[in-house]
């Protein structure tokens, strides 16, 4: 498997990220745990030649850093893993020892992906997606695998 270079997003990447968010994620904002996030304004890592992206909230002294978006344009090629490894290196260098990520009840692939990389189930918020949909109507009612989309699931990685 080839090594995938991970770098910080540059200004020239913003139109690409904006288009990706619109096409795959219903555009801005992203709502996680009831909080609206403007992903285009947050620290972002890019894998390879725009093969994937990780957007994160770096955390503060008493807050756990949070991975808000992980998107690989090609699955199974190590892009997501490279982005997580790059993010963990950055966070570890900043003195953090944990990373939080939230997915939805329909995203079975993400649940497996994160757990295979050491993330552990941390919390479930029943109905959180239903509440977010009231504020962001572009969130679909049915998600991956034909599963109704209702709940948020937090996973935590300790490193």
C-alpha cells in the first residue's frame, strides 16, 4: 500500500471542500450534538491529491478535540486511516490524549471503521438527528443501508 501524504488545507482547497460539503453532506452548517459547526472555518487536513478530508475542532484545555468530518473519496485505500493518523499526531503534539467522533445510527460502515482503529463506543443520543433535521432540512430521513436516520453515536479514541 502506498504512503498517503496528509497536509493542512490551504486557501485554494476551500472551493473544493465547499463543493464536497454541498454534494455529499447537504452543505453548511454541520450539526453535531446540537451545535452548529462551519466546517470551512475549522482546521482541516487533506489526504493525497484531494482524495480525502478530515475537519476537526481542536479542543481547548478542558474539551476533547473532535473529528467533525472524515470523508474519503475512495474507500479501502487507507485514506481515512492516514487522515486519522495525521490528526492524532497533531493532537498528541498539542498535548491531547483523546479524540471524539460522532456518527449516525445508519452508518454501519463508519461504526466498523472507527472501532477497527481503536475507537470505543462512548454515548448515544436518541433523536439527536431528528432535532438537527428541524434546523437543517437537507438531512435525509433515510440514510445508509435503508436505515431510518434518528440518532447520534459518539466514539472515543484514547491515545
